[in-house]
C-alpha cells in the first residue's frame, strides 16, 4: 500500500472539480482551493445575464458537491504564490503543503491591449458579471422610457456585442429575444422590439472555429431575430456613448449605451505564477504550455489543466477552452495519479471530441457532433439535453428544465431584476462600471 | 363621464401595487414610481437570506405585472419632495403632476438610537440585505473551518438574532436548520450542528403581539431546533466580536461574529416629506397619522397607505405593518377613487383580519385565524398555502413549491452562494458592512 499523497487543486471549475471528484477513494488527501464557495456552470451564464435563470440555478456549493468524499477538504482562499522548493501553496495568511499540485484557474476575457474598454464593455465570466450585465441591459430600457430625445433614446436601445463566438451569439440571441418578445408591452414611450442588436466579429463569419455550414445557419438564425451582423469588423474605440468599428476600409460609428464584450481570451494570473515558480513557458494569451501528460516541464508533480493549459490537439492547434476539454483533463489527471500510485504505466492525454454546439435564442441551435452537422429544433433539443446532463446537481436540472419550459411557452424571463444598488440615477450606472469584477476564478 | 384623473403612486410594495392594479380600467392615468424595477414578496425574504430561495423566486418585475393595464405607467425613480401647491411629485431631474397622490413607501428597521449597530447587525428589508446576510452567515462557517483557536471558532459559530417577532423567529429557525441539517458533512474541522443560535427578545415572550398560546408553541418549536431564547432581554452593545445583553439585572456578554437585526420599525423617510408638505402629524416611529379614509388631514387628494400609515384598528391600537393590511388599504383607496369618480358615497377603511401566522423551520408554524389558534404541520401547510396564494406570479408559485418540495425532502438549501465580492479575506467581510443598504423601498 502506497503512502497517502497530498494533492492540492487550485480552482473549482470544470477541470479542478472533475479531478477532485475522481480522486475520491484513492490514497490521496485532497485540498480544493477556490476564491468562491460554489462551482459555476459557465455555459449558461448568459441566461443569467439576460434574466432567464437565477444565479443559484447554475451554481452548486463546492462543499455540498464533495461532502461525501471524506478525503476532500475545501478551502475558500486566494493563492498568492507557489513555493516549488518547499512544495507549498502560499495563501494570504497560511500555506498548504502538497505532493501533487493541480492548477485549474481558467481564463477570462482580454481587451486586445485596451483594458480601459472594460469600463464600457463588461465581459461575462462571473455571477457578478452576469448580474451587472443584466442590470445594464435592463437599465438601458428604463433610460429609454425616460428619454424624450429620439437620437438619445435610439442610443439607449442599441446593444453592441463584440465577438461572434459561442458566447457572443448566445448573448446576442438572448438580448434579441428579450427585446422582441419578453419586454413586449412593458413600456409606454417606445416599442422594445425596435431595439437594435449588433454583433461585431473580426473574422469573416460568426462561429469562426465551427464548420462553415454551421456559421451560415447561425447567421441566418440571428438575422431572423433581426440581429445585425458585422463580419470582418474590428472595434477600434469604445466610449460612454459610442463604439467605433473598422470594416474593411470604412470606419463605422455606432451610437450606443450598452456594449457587451465576448471576445479575446486571457489566461488566469496563476499562469504567470506557475511560470515564475517552475520556469514553464506561457503562450501568447498567458496559458501554460504543458507536456502531453499535462505536467509542467521538469515538474512531474505539477499539473496545469483546463482553460489555463496550452496543449495541442490532433490537428496541432491548441485545444479550445471548452468545458468538455476541462472535464476530460481533470478526469485524466486523477486517473494518472491513481495509476502512478499503483505503479502502472501512464499514457498521454487525448481529447475525445464529442462535438460542439451553440444556441441562438428560442428553439434554435447549431451542432457539430463528430462531423454530423445539424441545426434547428433537433440541435436545440440536443443542446438542452447535453447541458442538463452536465449540470452537477439533480435539483438544478429539474428546476432549470421547468424554468425553461415556462420561459419557452410564455417567452418570459422572470429573473430580470435590477439589483446591486439603487438604480434611480443613470449616472451611478456608469460609475458602477469601475467595480466590475473581471477577475477569473481562484 | 368624469374627466380622467392623474393618480401618482409612490412605492410598488403590497400597498402601492394593490392600488395600481385595482385602478385599472377606471378613468385614471396612473404613474407608479419605485426605486426598484420589481415588486418584492417580503414575507419570504428570510428564505433568500438563508439560501433556500433565489431573489428572482420572490420578485416580479413591476412592468410585467401591470403591462396589460394600459393606463398604468411605471417610473423607475426616487422622490425628492412633494410640491403640494403645484400638485407635483419632484424627482431628480423632472417632476410628475398629480390630481391624486398615494404614498406607500413602507418601513425599515430602526436601531433604538444606535445607528452604528447596523454595521455589525444588518437587518432584512431588501434583496441586497438578504444576499448580504446570506454571505455573512455562510462566511462565518467558512471562517470557523479555518480557525484553529477554539474560542474564536465558537464565536464564528454563534449567531445572535435580535428581535422575537415573526421575522426574528423565522430567521432563527432557518439559520438553525441550516446548521443542524443542511450543512451536515460540509466541513472537516467542526460539526456545523454545534453552532449556537441565540434569539434575544425584549418582551416576556416571543411573538409578543400574538396570542400567548402561540408564543408558547413557537418557543417550543425553536427549542426543538436548539435555539437559545432570551426573553426580557435588551441588547445594550454590539461590536465586531460580541453582543452585550441585559437580562433583568444581569449583563450577559456573548462572543459572536454574526448578529442579525429583526427588531424595531422605522417609517420610510417619505413620511417626513409628507409631513413637511402637508402639515400632517407623525407618530413615534415616523408613520403618518391618517384619517379614517386614509387621507392626510385637510388633503383629500393625498393618501398614505401600508406600513407608512398610522391608523387605529378596532382595538384602538395602530394596525400592524403586515402585507394583508397593506393590500386591503391599496384596494380600499382604489375603490374609494372609483366611487368618488362616479359620485358615490365613501366609507372609512376597515381592516378585515384574516389571521396571523409565523413559521419556524421545516413543517412547523403557528397560526391564529380569527381566534382559531393552531400549530404544527397543519399551521405550516396553511402558511405555505396562503403564501403561495399571494405570490403574484403563477410561475413563481410553481417554482417555489417545487423548490420547497425539494428543500423539504433533501433538507437542502441550494441557493447558498457567497456573492458580491471575492470572499477570500475575512477582513473585507467586515468592511462590507458599511455598504449595507438599510433604506426602505421607493
């Protein structure tokens, strides 16, 4: 019987949690460190941002998830640095020793060298981001109701989403549904269906990493919701009342009060901490370049998994930052540790691609499941089924299904609450942009 | 056909919303002003504070509620003052003219001349209060998990609730259930069931406004949940790490990090604005003393209703600040305006007391329905039925029922999220007390 190993996992997202769960029962004393007390089901965060679901619907307390695994200890803390020589993870007031370290702190968005844009164009990564975006979108309609000047009102009713990847098109679709259906009849001074929703994408099609046929289908579904799509377009400036977009050789100025950011990937700052401590290399966006077994080069006891890891897939491209990749990596590392503990041989990590999908509003989606590409209701039902399957608590599954059934039939979005501070002054709204939390988990 | 009247209602709580809904269809142009964009079902707020329900479960967007009443206009704004001579309600940047004004801005808690206590002992009135309390209670358990010193850990695991009215006993019961059942097995350094929950009440029994037999039943139910009850006890000091309680002649110091305030009533600041504008008298807690038809003396076009109004019931005592009183008053004023508009005679307001009830944890409650006093499961089922009946959206009713059914059978509280800011530093937690919103609605 091997001695018990102390495994420290930093980050309770898809990657870290999968590892923690798969280490149950083995000769491991696991410490799971996260800054938050809950696991967040990020793929549905855009539905919180648009009032369809509540934060608790897509969150599960970490302690509750692992409570039956007596060998897993949850610690609510922020990591300051890693002491590789002493094998300790240093927190604010204490440090935790490890034999094996698994770093899984994910990624956030980055603003292409313009951090000042974050103030006007929040991105969507945390529960607080989602309720902040919900607040901004709903307050824009409220401001429009009070605005007598037509041009200014139009600016309040113009929503620009930057980035045409899955998050961008899901957000654009959800905001469009909110305007076209949910808010119908809610205002007296204007028809919310007249709101403009504009999607800006730098590549030559939306969903640029998907198959072209799916990009076409997604674009068509968005156009049915009257989302205006600008492809081959780069944002060049974002301010309080407008966005500048360069499209080929022309420059387009859009008067808007609400810009949502769904572009760019920046690795968690833990990447840099790992690189400093171990000498590992980072890629262009700050991800740690790992070995085929997800270890840091020359450090067989330190793993980096999930969105923070840079590892090439079969096509030579780095694996995308998706929940299935993260979960498979978490599972892989746990299996590898089980095999090491029993002296068995280990194999390199291989991602099994079950497919990709994205949803565009009510009953519309596109899916690419191992080369079988489809769209429409069937894709949407697959999307729904797969998302429900991976939501961690059974209770949430049932409640989300019911909430969706209700939202679907009534076109309602019952969680459209403006919270966080008293919303009577629109000036306050803009000031609030400075407290937006853009930091990645743990 | 009478001319259309401009009716301005300040406050979208039970009173103001009942009035707005009952004014649909009549010769009225109604403007409903609130600082928030949603109606809040306050009787269930303690369940949000203890993680059983989500904010959206007990909130409904005001615009959605009145969207079919074309004569009702919702305005998200804060009232600055009332210009009685010009008949205008003055907001930040505009003013709204009225023929009839209905003020229904409710009440908040007051701290018996110690506003500095609010920092350490938040009260429960808004959604933000509830998520702040949820955050504090959950962080106390997290801090206990990290605290090696036994005495300090005990202080983190001691929860003091000040006030033994319905809100106080509901909170005490819910915190006790959280500790005794929900968090079971979640921690590795201590057993959450060992937490102390202490209820402090100034009168000689809990629920002092209820029949004595119900106070006894409630106290017994609380004791079954191992809540320690201190009657005849006054809080004399609240600090960061302790509460002082005077009980008869002795002084008791309780080491605690979490104090929740459920005592004292302070009328909304609008009461003073009404008094200044109209010359009306305020009672000791700042409520406006109104005529038998709920008008302000000498101002037949200005009504004050709900928790902000002081009007005597049949027993000569002022009517309590309860949702049924507020709803009946809102309905009454609307009927009175309908009668006035058609030249019919009006009658003074009469409160029809359907009964009072309070719940103490899972499947326990006390009820007093027109003199028929009962407790236990039957009272709890009545409580459940009546609360569901009065929740304004059908969708919420179904979801809350399902959420409760789930929570009841699993003893789970799935919404136990620590949100609002990164919780890794406990110092921050204390600083957060200064941003607590204690202000009443609208």
